[in-house]
């Protein structure tokens, strides 16, 4: 297989009209990067999400400079949720390794654990919301509160989106009607997405702790 | 690069230097990408309504965008009637006027131009031009269109809610956008924000398809630098959109919460009627930054596909290889990159640090360099070309002139010191309508006349087309040239009425003239729509490849292309799409899939 890692800048300096380049170009197989379409899709989604969260972080940093900002005190429950999310990511990684080694029976159980833990995380986040609401810390009280609700909600929505694909993979696996290389890839992509959301959560949680 | 290739180049070079060039045997690379599993529609509904075929989705996008664009057109008539003949029409109160301004702007920029270029042309042309059977994620592509349709319906529904649509101006600046007193501050603004959010989510799904299809699903032999410039334009614009629309989404989410939950992301402390509202400390400038971080790339999201398409139209209809293809690609990429560092030139009067303005003025003026390169290249492509004055060519020429016009006023507005007196006057209105209204529309019209035979198998009526071109072209200048003058004498934009203001002593007649011109141009577009509807069924049948173009979309086994685009075998590409009038052979053009052995005597064209 040919190398496909030529840099973008090298690619756009080719001279397609020259005979020597034409010989190379006629060998071209039509792919720019050596990754699968699905993987590139997940990566693109992660880039777009990164832009969204970055803009929120920038807005957060801008808004907190104004005098009416009153920081929230993070409840201990958020730490538990963080631990749950870390655990989910670790187990998802293990699931991926299991699938790679064709241990599909174990993979099934492992995927279920991942799903359970993820739901636990979301429930935990909702409990944190309830905790704040009980304290009277509504979104309109203070911009710090508003950002807390928005960022956790957005992160939660991303996780729910991930769970949709998790559910698809899991049902495929349990119906025993799948293409082995495809299911491996799907599990891998879900795992990547979960790691991504863990990193996003570290950044958001870190930001809220630090301010 | 491995040994084998180097050897090949050397042998090749030796061959050509000895003067007796023997064409190499055609080398068909092995298909490393397995053929795509193609979704097959089983019923009328899945074939034409919930279709996963990019061509059908493209047409759906285009029709929806045109329908909502017509609403935008009618709204502009409302505005013009009020400005040209104030106190004449009782149905045009201040609220209706502001609602028309707002909805006209948002509809035209986002729901018409963006959707038509990327959703319409992107969907139809990308798979055909890169030699793919369909987009890489057809299901997602279908969802993308339906999200767009829902976004449009939500937007339209705001006309029917209490208070009507928002009248905050298309920039939706807080705090006024959500304060009582602005028309539509009850439901209209919420529906607008929800609609925009849906549009962004739907677009992201489509954009994912466009980018990955271009990157990973091209046919064999189609390198990035053999792609038609149309694809380069749409591809780069999609990348911009994927990175810029999140800013709009973020702004929309925060403003929705400010409105519904009473948070103060953007809402400062406000006293109204002697009472303090509940908000504190929010920053309206933050919204402006977010909005324009989306808003400026948006200009290029509309312009880059236009640049790409017009390059192809000029090349095909002047029977000449595009001048400086590589430079054209680089210009598209550089403009795309620069478009992310110029946004604050929309905010020179927002009270920002002067050095900040200095920075943004510099970056803004730098964009003129790649843009000027493109204009020179178009002109040089025409130079000594075999120019066919077909309707697409007329529109392309119209585009070049209009774009230069709008671009040059942009140079003035890009300088802080000139922008400050001209800011929020009709000079700005004239500038952006020329550069991102009329210019891209010229390309859209040209592209429709060019590709209509491909889509429907029939030609549009030529006479109607010529009438359409000349009235639209001359009419556009009749509308927007006088606006520059109005701006110079200081007429502010967005004002409902100027009453007896001394600004308007010389502007009254001009405003009436503009209004009449706008009405005429508007009605001509209805002629154009009639032409499309009529020709789609009764038009003159087109032969295959009527413009003798090289790119793959014209070389499908059937025209219009059927499901799956290409027959049993995907075409293999051996050249770029600009081999027109190549010396050394008896054919006038060489399509992309013609192998070297079929045209052994073709010489390399100097570019």
C-alpha cells in the first residue's frame, strides 16, 4: 500500500499538468488520508465539538472578569461523577482491547458495564443539578451558575449522542449478526469518543474548580 | 516517494527529450477502496421524499432554499416601498419594516445562499465531480436536509406567532433583540434562535459528508490537484462552515437562555421605565465577537463556492485552461484561513482598543491580495480565449465586474478611519449587497443555466435567460450604485423613515428610483423561476455534454445521471478538467477520463 501521509502543503504544490506528475497521479487511488471514513467522521465531529467547547471556555473566561461573578462551590458528588467517568473510559479501553482479541463474549459484558456507568454518570450529574436547585442556585442567580448548567448540559448531550451509537453497537453485538472488522472499528470509535468526552470534562471541571 | 516512481519519471523524461515520445500503456491503479455499498430506494417515498441519493437531496435543498429566498425577496420589496414612498402604504409600520429587514437579511445569507451553495450545489456536484457513487454517509445526508427543512419551517412559523418575527436586525445584537420594544421580542426571537441552532446542527451533518467525500471517496486517479475548482471552493467553504457555525450555535444557546431563563450572559444592567431589570453585568460585546466570528467566515462560505464555480464556468465557456490553477487553489485556501482573523472589522465602532482595530484592518486588507490574484486569473483566462457569450458566460462576466466593484468598496471599509464615518450608512449596505449578494447570485444563476441540462436533460429558454441576465445585471447597478451615494451624504441604514432630515433633500428621488429598480429586478426573478418550471418539462432537449466540458459529471452513462451516478465501473481519471484546446491533437477538449493512449499526440499545455 502506498504512503498517504503526504502533507497537505505538499499535495497542493503538485503541478497536475506536468507529464511526470501525471504518471504519479494516474496511480492515485482516490484517498487523501490513510484512515477509514467512519474514523475521519468521528474526528471531524470531535473537532467541531472542540470548537464549541473552546468558544464556551473563552466566553466563560471573558464573563468571569466582570464584578458580579460569584463562583459556585463544587459539591463532592461532582468528584464521584468524575471518578465514574474515568472508570468508564478505562473500561471502554479494555472493551476495545477485548474486541481486538476477538473475545466477543467478554466484550458484550464489558459494553454493558460501560453503558451502566455512563447512565450512572448522567444520573449523577442530574443529582448535582437537583442539589443546586434545592439550594436555590438557579441559572439566573449568577453567570457562574448559568455557565455551570450550560456546560454540564452540553457535555451531557454529547454523552447522550454517544450512547445512541453505543446502543447501536451493543445491539449489533448481541444479535450476533455483524461483520467482525466493522464491529471492532465501531467499538474503537466509541471508545475514542468516550476518551474525548472525558478530556472535555477534565477541562470543564478544571475550569470550574479553578475559578 | 519510492524508487519505482523515480525511475518512471526518469524514463519518461528521457523519452520526451529524445523527441520520439512513446505513450505509456494505460495504467489503471488497483481499486484499493472497495466499492461503496449503495443504498437502493424501494418505494416512491424513499426515492423522492426521504431520499438518500445526494442528487435528490441537492435538488430538495435547492428548492427549499429558493422557496424561502422568495419570501426574502418579497420582504425586500416591503422595505423598498417604505424607503422610496414613506407614509404611502398603511400596512408598513415601523415594526413590519424592522421585521422585514431582519428576516430578509437572515433568510438571504443563511437560508438561501449558504443552503443553496453547499446543500444544493454541494450535494449535487460533489459525488459527480469527484467520481463517487454517492456521499459517504447517505443517511446522515438525508437527516441533514430534513433538519434544514425543519429549521426553515420554524423560521417561517415566527411570522404567525403573537408579536411576529424578530425585528432586531439580522445581527440580532443583544440587549435590544430580547428587550420589550423590539418587534418580535416575545416569541419571534426565540424561534429565530432555535431555527438557527437547528440549521447549524443539520448543516454539520451535511458538512461532514461533503468534507469526507471530497477527502476520501474520490475515484482513482483523481488527486486533490485534479479536482475542478468548484469542488475546491465548496470543500474549503464547508471546512470554514464546520469551524465557524459553532460560534453561531454558542451565541444562540446563550441568548436563548438570556431570554427564557433570565441569565445574563449578554445582558448588562438595564434600567427601563425607572425600574431595574433582573440582569447584571453581561457583555453585549461578547455576543458581537461570537456573532462575527461566525459572520465573517460566513461571507466566504458564500463567496468561495462562487469563486470555484465561476472559475469552471469561465474555463468551459472560454474554451481555455484556467489561468494559474495552483494559484487559484492556494488563493481559496489562504482566503479561507484569513477569514478567521478579520471578524472585528465589523465592530470598529463598538469601542474597542484602537490597536485591535489596527490589527484587524491589516488582516482585512491582506485578504485583498489572494482575492485580487483570483480576479486577475479570471481575466487572464478570458484573455485570448475562445469566448462563447452563452448565458453562463454572461453571468460569469457580470460576476467579475460586480465582485471587483464590491471588493473595492470593501478596501475602503476595511480601514478603520474611513469606516467610522461610513459605518451604518447605505454605503455599507451597497458594499455588502454587491460583494456577497449580487456577485454570488450571478454565479448561482450562471451555474443554474450551466448545469440545468445535466439535472433535467433540457435547456433553459435562451431568450428568457438573456432578458433575465440583462435586467438583473443592469438593475442591480441601478439599485446599488445610488446607495453608495446615499451613504456618502450620510443616510443611515436601518432607519424606518428620514422625515424632513436635511440628509434626505437629495436622496428622495434616488430612493424612489432604487425602489422602482428593485421591483423590476424582483419581478424578473419570477420570470426566471417560470423559465425553470417550464423548461423542466417542455424545454428544448439537451444533447449529452452540451457545453463540451471535461469534468466527470457530464460523462455519466446517462444524462441526467441515475442512481449510482456512473454505470458498472467508476471512471478512472487521467488528467485535470481543464484540457481545452490542447495543441497537437484534433479534438478540442479532453475529458478527465480519457487515457493518454487515446490522445497520444497531445502536447503538454503551458500554463
